[in-house]
C-alpha cells in the first residue's frame, strides 16, 4: 500500500527543484554580466570657477565642415545648461582622477549656438591639462576629448567669451602679435589701400573695410575716435596701440610697433 506521505514528498521535491532552477537562472546573468562601464568624472574650471558639462562616449563622423556628434549615439543636449561666460584669455584647467588613466586630452571649439558643428579647424591637442581661450567674443561649444588607451570620452559645455570693447573683433587673437585695420571711402580704394603691402610676421590679422562716410565709420567703431578717412589702426591682443590717417604715417608706425 502506498504511503500517505508520498504525494507530499513529490510536491516538496518539485518545489525544491523549481527553487533550484530559479536560483541558477538568477545567478547566471550575474556570472555573464560584463563589468559596468562608467565615464570618469572630470573637474573643469575656467577662470577658477567650476563648469557644468555634459559627458558621454560619442562617435564622430565627417559631415559638413568638420566632425559632428553622430546622431545615432546619445546626443549632447544643453537645454539645461546656461552658457558659461568668461573674460577674454581666461584659462581652463581639466583634472581627472588618477585611476582614470587618461593619457591624452584634446580640445575643440565650435562656433555658433544652433548645433555642434565644429568648423574646419583640426583638433588642438594639449598635454598639461590647461588651455587659454582667445579674445574672440561670442558663443561657442567647448568639446574636450580625453582618452585612456582605446577608450574615448567627451565632455562638452557652451561658452561665451565676453566683449570687452566694441572693436574686440579687430584685436590680435594671441599675445605677441598685432592686428591692423584700414577704413577707406569707395572712391579712394586704389589711392589709399595699404594693407596689400603689409608684410610683417607679427601682423596676424588685417582688415580693410570700405565705408561710405565718416559717420558710418564711427557707427561701426564707436570706441575708436576716427577724425577723418582714410583711417589706419594698429592693435595688440588687448587694445588699440596707434592710429594714422595716411599711408606713410601708417607704415612708419607699423615699423615702430613691430620692427
């Protein structure tokens, strides 16, 4: 005669078997699970102030005038970040934890606000974790690329370089260099155009602009005291250095500013 406990034993064995199988299923994903991936936290300061940024591991593709964030990857969004406003020539410092093993850092600046187009300039690589911005006023996107072996990380934030003077766009963009400006009336082009003859290694920016009259010149450059046309100005990276109102005086002064 069958034992009355047999059905209970079968049920108990079935329950134990189910629990054992379920336990194996629970453990198997843990054993097969790859180590979790995390992006190293960077400490980024500009002018001594901490900067909020977006980070990710994004692919780069060639498009337009330069590489852009691949839209198949998670996009960098700045909807919750206000642009970081800094003075011209502010210094940026980037620090990573030692355990991150970062062996290369590059920086990219894109012009404009509407997208992450990076322009036609190549990556500018630096190795001491510091970078000094120029004095070109306006908003851009700063994109930092850091690598550890084959792994690449990106850190990005919107930046505004403040306009300190109305003629800031005419200044030399780096210390140690000069920029020159020439304003002339349309009828005086051939007679007064001097910048085509400027051949000086210290002059890295030269603008020759046509203005219809003196009032128009003053409207365009309210911070310059323009008394007559033609008008010549020589700038360093911070301010106006010299002014002249004819070609001969301009070239004499240029030899003094940058012999």
